[in-house]
C-alpha cells in the first residue's frame, strides 16, 4: 500500500488506474470516483494500493508505518511504502514514523523525494546539520540509501532492494532520491522570487526520460523514431481520456455528483444534525 504525497500520481498511472477516472475527479463530474468529496488531485484507490493523498504533509509517513505494523501483526505478506518531500522531513510526524518503524521493524519503505525546494525554502534548512536526509535513517538504526533520483535504472534497483528487505521481514528502509523541481511549486508560485532563473539549467543530473532514452538507444533497444512514435501515442491516449472525461461533465457544465453523496461514507451512524440537513436538502 502506497502512502503518497500529492506528487506520486504516477504510481496510479503505472498501476493501470484509468486516466479517465483521474480526469473525472479533476472535473468533479458524475464519473468522479470520489463523488466530488475530495480535492481534484487528492486521489485514492484501495484496489490499486494507493492510500488517500493527504494535503497535510507528514501524516502519510506515520500512516504507512502503522499500516505496515498492522500487516505484520496479522501475519500478512503485504508491505507499505511512504513518501515525503524534503521540506516535510522537518515535521514531527517524520521522526515519529522512524521511531516506530525502527522499534517494531515495520515492513515499510520510507521514501524521501529531495527535489531541493520546499515551495520557497531550500532543502538545506529542513536538513539542518545532517549531511543528507538518508543519514537521518541511520540515527534510528534504519538502513538508508541515497540515490540519483533522475536515473531510472538506479531508482528501480534501489526500490527493488528495499522492497525485498520488507518482504523478507527484515524491517524498514529509508531511501533518499536526489532530484530537482524544475517548474514552480504550483500555478500560484513564482520561483524566480526565491531562486536564480538559470539554476535549473545548471542542475547536473539531467532529465530522467532523456537519460533513459539515450541509454536504451546506446544499448540498441530503442531509437529516436520509436521514441517519437511512442510520445505521440501517449499524447493521443491522454487527449482521448480528457475528451471522455469531459463527456461526463466539467466544472462549468454537464453531470455533477449528487448532493446526496456529501452525506454518505463519513459516519457509520449519521448524526441527527446531518440527518436533518439531508432532509432539508431533499436528498
């Protein structure tokens, strides 16, 4: 079970989650799997091993450890993976998670995505006096690795190693992925206000897709022509999914979830004041 931040939607895509459903949630239309009850990119899919994205960063780390502990206690073979950004490692939840993971040898992989900037705060502030974020795992007696996060093959190898440790009940692993957030933190963010404009051009690790493409071409397993064709196919698939999602409604028109849905799935036994509100709404 993955316990993600809002930057791990790729896990859903890789796991086969329908793009149409992802876009329908953005539109909060009649096909939205969460019926308009969650923010647009706060996805959730139990069947795809994807716990609800938490906007309050840090909470997902202790949830991942707790879920892994419960799995081990039940004698299950399932493991958990938690994800956090460099800035959120300064949250107390991060340290609490490492304490419990270490103490109870939870079968969990604790991933740190170090993209250098926590909105406008440089990663060195959150890191404090520690040499690396990975080194914090050692302080709790947890094996830790630091990897080039823009090297697909390195990331895959490290992830496989950490997953195997968890599956063999050897305890938690901390993995720091060193990468870079080229774009703004969000559409409301202006990175030029806090970092040099040319900084991303000088970032040494390079684009991970270009690196993998060039590696595969060098091995004779890929080509520029196949890459261009594949990119066109992916773009067509995304556009088709968008059109299908729009057919079920957008933010401005079309089908919407029922008003009734906001009363469902919150309480096992609906409190009296919500029953009254539902009656007043006529749903």
